[in-house]
């Protein structure tokens, strides 16, 4: 017996020495390449301690479990992205053995080694050993050792790569392109100014020899044909819209697979969660302008409504067609909701209500308070209507009974809601999911929501029916900003009111969500289009429009390019990038494509192509709308 124990110790020591030697060799090799490859996400070696690093995908790492326990144990894992979830089994490690797995590096992990074989273990379970909050890095190699004394030790065998170098490189490249374009434009303007100065000088010399009386007649004739200049178009509105569509294309093309640039799994707000509500909001900004123009031309309201209805039908049908991209043409499970469908519904309701309550001539207020608040007072009937919509949404959300689920539930269901030890995937979204299943049936909803991979949720549509009510209110908030633009003519008056709206809505949103991701009464949630989500994203929309208005229309230091041109053809860019998303040259693949750098280059390439197309269409004066 002693002979066997000593032999096992010798084997263990020999293995440890070999491992240390190998690690030392790899460390020397890695140090030689690390400085030159840090920004390129190159791990320095293809294989490390038997782990094939080329097999890892972006944002993945290896975890090795080494157990010296006298019995088999099960590794349970819990990602910190899974709020309120239990530990779930990852793999079994035999006594005295080793087992390996790959894990995502997006969020920290907690590990639990247990003799249990249950499907779920509570986060407060006391088992063999546990490690809390372990942060893994891309292409790293980690080891969790379980000693004979049943103690856990977490080690980093190989350091991860620097995964944010691609962002630094992208900023540097685009900053260089921007500075180069600015320099070329400045040079062009300088040369053009000199040319015009010389031409004007030549014209003046020629004019000296002209007959004075003839010159006077010509001047009078010229003045008689001068037409009043048209009201200049506010470039900041199209710039805002262009920012929204360009960022939307960027995130839809993958955003380099940076998790914080994509949609939040459930609660929370990330970059991709901003663009859709901004698009809806800016649509609302433009509604008062179109209505006022049509009413001043004495166009009957029935004709205006027919135009509103016709445009809404076009948007809805176009969205239905786009839902078939990728070959999803089976009518028994054809998805009905979608982005353009929500645009259609929100535009139809908001524009129709505005048409019903907008007089041909706006009311005139005499008091100082009335004048200062005229943009709000004119919309009082519409405010009442939209607040009733919010009340309806809130009552349905918190009072509608959902079979098999808690009333008023706002979570993702799945493993975050265990009932009698069983997962509840059907409870995803609570009342919002139930309303969609009533009206559309589950087979006609989005089958791969963001919560599915993490929580194991069932089908849920982020563009569902109940969320359309709060989306309509978001468009109305944009309409309020647009009326402020019409009623108040001073730059200061507009900016002050927009900033006040932004601060008020931000404060309301923070109060509703408790200024936290998960612990407030109504968390910020894009999937549910929660009321706090509407308030917070509208807050940012008011602020962004103020910044664009200041830079583009007041100071004139920025023309809005290239976003202004993109905003002038936003529907072309939206439809086009959806149709061509998997086509060359917008999409391509070279090599492994398993780094943020490779994926970000591809994403920015595709996005830049659409910006170039927008610049070309603007140059050719081709503008398309629905």
C-alpha cells in the first residue's frame, strides 16, 4: 500500500515538473510575441498544455477541473449574467481525474463542486467547495483544483489576450480618415474661395465698361425675379436619424461580438438597446411638421388620414416581407411582429391622434406662462389619450393573471423562476408574453429571444402587442419635441426645453427602475419595452438631439456628415442592410474569424459600405421614402 502511495506521489511530482517546464517554455515564447500581438488578440501559441487555442471562439476560455477527491464530483456553474438563477451542472469529474470545458468570458462565473446530481442547486447551497466571481478572459486557460482536503484553488494557467485592442485600432483609423477628410474639405474650400475671388475681380473690371443705364435696368429686372428663399431644413434631425440607422446597421452586423455593444440579455441597457427607440422617437419629431404643412394647404383631414393609413400599411407589409429573410416562409410558424410592423402601428396611432386634435391654426396664448408652455398646452388632449394608454399597459402588466406564473411577473422565466424545482420557460415576459400568445399564438412569435440562451426561456417577441402601447407613447414624446421646434423659434428656447425634458424623463426612469438593473419596481427592459425603458431612452434622445442641433444648426461647426446623408435615405439603408446582411461584399469570412478584431473589421466594412451608398445617393439627389 505504501509502495502504491509513493509511486503516485512520484508520478504526480514528475507530471508537475513537466508541466512547469512546458509552462516556462511557452511563457518565454509568449513574451516574445505578446508586445506585437496584444492588439491582434493573438494568444502567441496554437496549443497550450494540450489545449487547442485555435478551437476557441471569440470570448471563450478553457477551464480545467483537477480533482484529487476520493469520490466523483459534479461541477455546477452560475454565470453572473443569469440573474436570480440557480447553479446548473456543467460536467462530472471522476475521482482523481481531470475534465475540461469551455466557458464564455462575457461575465464572471461562480463555480460549485458537489456530490449532488440534482438539475439545480440554490446559490446558497453549501457543498464540497465553491469559488465566487471568477473573471475569465478571452483565450485564457484556467484550472480549478480540488484537494484531498476538499478545498478549491482557482489558478490562471495562461493569461488571456487583450480583447479591446480592436476598438482602439478602429477609433484610430476612423479618426485618421475623419481628419484627412476634414483637411481635404478645408483645402477645397480655400481653393474655391480664391477662384471665386479672382472671378469676381474679373467681373468687376468688365462691369466698369458697361452702360450705367443698362446696368440699372438689369438690376431692376433681376430684383423683380428674385424669389424668397425657402425655409432652411434642419440638418440636425436628419443627422439624428442617420446616427440611429448607422448604429443600428453596426449592431445588426454583429458589433464585433462585443457583448456590451449588443442587446442586454434581459434587464439593463446596452448600446444596441438605444437605436430602435431613437428611431421611433425621431419619427414622432417629424409628425407635427407634416401635419401643419398639410393643414395649411387646406388638405381635408380625411385625405391626410388616408395618407397616414397608406404609409402605415406599406411599412407593415414591408416588415412582413423582411421577416421571410433566411428562408422563414412556413406560414404555420411565420413571425408576424417586427421592427417595421411596430413603426407602422406607432405611426398610425400617434399621427391619427395628432390629426384629430390639431387645429388648422394653433391657439394663441396671452399670458407669459401660456406662451412659455404653449407647446405643452397645445397637446393636452393628446397627453390625456397617451397617459390612458400607459395606464392600460400598466394595469394589464401587473394585474393580468397568467396561468402557471406569478401575477405581475416581469422576468425572463426559465431557470430564473423555479416552481417546485422545475424551470418555467413559458413565464417569459409575464403578461406581455401571455397577450402575444393569445393574439398571435406562440408559433408566430420570435423563437430565439435574447433570454433563451441564458435562461432557457420559451418563444417571446420583443416587438409584441403589449409593448406597442409604450412604444406609441415614445413616439408621442418625440412629437412633443417636434412641436417645441415649431412653437419656439429661438435656439435657446428650444435647447432649454429639450434639456429639461431629458432631465425630467431621466429622473422618472431612474425612479421607476430604482437606479438599478434588476431591483426596481419596473426595470429598464427592451424586450418588454418597459415604461422605465421608454423614459431613459427618450431622455438620451432629447439630449442627443440637443447636441446635434447645437453643433450642426447653431454653431455650424459640423455639417452632420456622414450621418446627415444616411438619415436622408434611412429606409433604403434599413431594408438594404437586412437584405444583404449575408451577401458579399457586405459580409465575408477569412480564416478562423474568432477574434474581435476580425469580426469588427468585417462589421465596420459592411457598415461603411452603406454609409458610402448613402453619400452617393445624396450626391445624386436620390431620396426614397415610404
